[in-house]
C-alpha cells in the first residue's frame, strides 16, 4: 500500500465529511464509519510522522500548548465599525455615501452582527497558514492552534493563491447552556455570556480547552475580493461558501436604505430566535468598486456601519452606593446592585456618573432601579422605580472626604476630586491605566492583580513594574500562580518596553492627553527628549492641540518628579521613540489647512492621502464648509466639488495636489 497516497485519501474523505456535518448540517456516513477512518489516519500518521501535515483533520482535537501568543502584523489593517443607533444615523450614513460617489441609490448588504470575537485567517497554496485576532487593528495574536479546533473551518481549500478572510468566532447559545450546566455540576464558576466564553476559549494557551468549547464561526469579508475580479461583496461571499467556508444565510442584499431599515425591523423581532447572540446589524456597500473612493478614517471604513440594537433594560434593587477614586482623583458614585443578568452578562455594579446625575434622577439606596448596558457594554442606571418605594429608602449624600485617604474633596463643575497626590487609590488607578490595552498593553497585569501586588508591596510605582522579577519567588506562592504563569507575566512586562512612544505618553496619564493627542505628539516630536524641550508656544502651535492641553503637557514636563520617572524608565530600557511615520515639524503648503477629499484619487488612495496630509499638519474632514481651505478632487467628484465652487473655496485637482504634496515632503 502507498502510505502517503492512503493518508491523502483519508484526509480528503474526512475533510468532506467534516464539511457536510459542520457546515451543511448533514452527513453521508455514520459516526462509526467516520471514527474508523479517523482512527486509521491517526495510526498511519503515528507510524509515518514524515507524512503528518499540520493541517491534517487529526489535528483538530487540540493538544498543542503554547507558552505565549506570537504577534502577527496584519497585512491589511483590521478596522472596527462606526455605530448607528437609530434610523436617522442610518439615513445620514446613506446620504454621506451618495455624496461621495454621486449616485441616486446605493445597494447594500445587510448581515448579522454576531456577538463574538473578530478573526482573520490567511491561506496559501490551498492550506491554512495562520489565524490572528484583531488586536489593535495593526498587530494581532497568532491563535492558529485554537482556531484549527473549530470543525467548520476548512484546513485545505481548492484555491492556490494566498488570500485572507475575516469573520466572527462565537459560541452558540445551546453550547453555553450545556457548558454552564457541566460547570455548575463541578462547582466551577459559570461563564458570564457567549461572547466572553468565545473570547476566553480562543485565548487559551492549551488548545484542548478550546476544542472542548465547541466554538463556531461565520465568515463575512473576503479581503482579496478585488484581486479575484469580484465586483460585489455578495459575490465574494458566495465564492467563500463555494470554497467551503461557513457564511451566514441570514444575510440579504438591500436595494436601498429603506430596505435596510425594513431588514433591521425584521431581525429586531427575530433576534431572540437565532441560535447565536447578535447585538446589531452590519450594513456594507455591496459594490466593491466604491470602497477605494469611500476610503476610511483612522479606525473605521466609510463603506460600512454597524446598527446597534437599543439596550435591554431590566429592573433590580440598588443595595448601596459606594465611591471609587480614579487616577486623576475624580470621585465616582457607583450603584451596588442585586446581581441581575443583562444581555448575557451578570451585573452587580453600575456607574452613577456624578452627584448631579444621582440627584436629578432622585436615586436612593434601597430603590428598585432600571439598568441597561449602554451600547451593549457599560452598565448604567436609567431611573428609579418610584412606584415600588416603601418609605425605607435612603436619599443619596455625596461624600465629603476621599473614601481611601480621607482628604477633603474639592468640587469642580459637576465632579468631585481628591487632590491628595499620595492617595493610594489614585496610585493604583494610575498603574492600571499604564498597563491597559491602549497604553503599554501588559497582558495579564490587570486591575485585580495590580491591586493585589500594590497591597503586598510588590508594585508601588511604574518603575516597580519592571522590577517585578525580584518578587518572582514570592508571587509563585500566591494562589493561581506557578512558574509558567509568572514567566509569562514577566515576558509580557519585558515586551512592553518596546512599545511606540505614543503608548508611553498615553500610559503616563498626562492630564488632557488621550490616545489621539498622544499620537499627535509622538508623530510630531518623534522622541520624548524633543517633546520635553518643547516650549508652551510650540505646543499651542500644533494643529489639534488646544491651549488647555498644551498647558497641561508643558506643566507635566516641568515637574521634577515626572522628569525623574522618565529618566528611570530610560535606564530600564523602555523605548522613547515614535515607531510610525514622523509628522512634519516645518511649515509647508498644508500646515494647519482644513482639507476635504472627494472623488476617486488614482495615484494615491483616499486612505493614504488622508494619512499623508495629517503628517504634513493638515486636518482632513468629510464635509465642505466655510472653514474648508482646499477641496482636493479626483475623478467622478460629486456634490462636494460643486459646493466648494459655490462657496468660493479653493480646489486642487489630483495632479495639482501631487505636485504640492511632493514639494511639501521635500521641506
């Protein structure tokens, strides 16, 4: 017998049966016959390991254990979607699309917005190459070992060219119910909801755990569709189906925005009957030829939008109101609730924002209250149920002193602040912020662990994070820790040293410096040394940095304690340089100009043009107004160009733009 040929035959048969069972929900063989073929394949691969392929059907059962996740740089950025919350938002989206591409009606594809984990898979030469999470959109994590355990995902396809697909990994409702029944019987903590269960499964280092979770996936985007000659998004999905991928049958082509709205109304009613959780509907322009002209913002494509379902409201009892202290000293009242499940999550706390919010709604301790997850994410109290009051409820009283350090609070506008810089609660929140995803992104060093390490004296300052190895033996003695988990945490801390400058600036917690401002500063100055030397006037002159922000940034770098912190971090080996493209720090044609792009740019796409203009100091906006300095137009320019001419705004053809752009880049 030709062993290699027999292994190939078994592989082909088992892949066929997997597709029938997990994608088509049908089977042409009995379970016994399937198991017999699988056992034969496993035996042959064991006896002849030289013929074992990483994409063999036998490799789906899990068993690979990683020490940590490798990073994958996305060849094409994985964008998130802008949100729409009502019909007006949808019609505005439609209107913007029509303005840009200058058409009467737009054909859309409406699809389920499954509440799961976004995933990208790349294939090459007909074989599964790797799977990666979204991450920050540019860099994700290699989770191939877990994705291979999902039986509906083909490991071999009849397409030799390299291509990438994107979709959503999720846990069916029935699977979650069954898993929680098993966990309850074993006295294990229940999984909160299907989304968290799916995300947690994919982030397991041991693929056996993921295999037991029986995850599923639907694929909704063929990244290389244009390279394959497809003109419609719908046709590209049909091709993925033909290749053996599971695509959602609930999708529908809508001839205009009115049909989209009707589709949303239909599935708002059908939502609870689906076998999986959805939190909205995704709407995409169906004609792929318009994608380049429509372009994207820094984070979202302009050719798609996500309609989010109105948040579900439930009633529960407000047992108490407690106060938390943020890293800036801001005091926030929080409702302690009788635990209640909202959209799959068990909620026991909800924000009450500030004193004015609580008093304006007359929320009292002991009230029954209506709560919801705003945007399906953050729990908040909507109102008190006054009709259910007994007379024993206690009116709200704002704290006068910090609940942690007992310092007298100071009120500014609607907020109360603890001004004690040595308040331990502020230090803990500052450390949590520093380690967070948008900052230094230290995986594993989350809120609870930082608080535990702070109380035990392991971490009292940012510098202490990078000396945590000194406490490795002590940490190993703590519950839930062993040599491998401590090593993983220390590796994550070490990896954080190489983050780009903008992450460090955001992580330092400089007042008025959010993610966007940090990126502007990093791209403009390129190193922390240059930023520290900047004068107040220099900072104020930067486009998009206001006077209040400039004062805060300047003051931060005049403080000796902050200078000492930065010098200490330098000595510890942290990167202090910007790793992206540098922003022009010289006057040029586009400096401080407000620019609108319209039509199709042939030599430079809208996305690239926007990024390059921002690096040259311009502000790129989507609508023409009296404050617009220039409208740059390509082919098929529509109403924006006409409006610019009517308002007397200067215009540049693509050729004129390229000429000025090249001159500007020369400095």
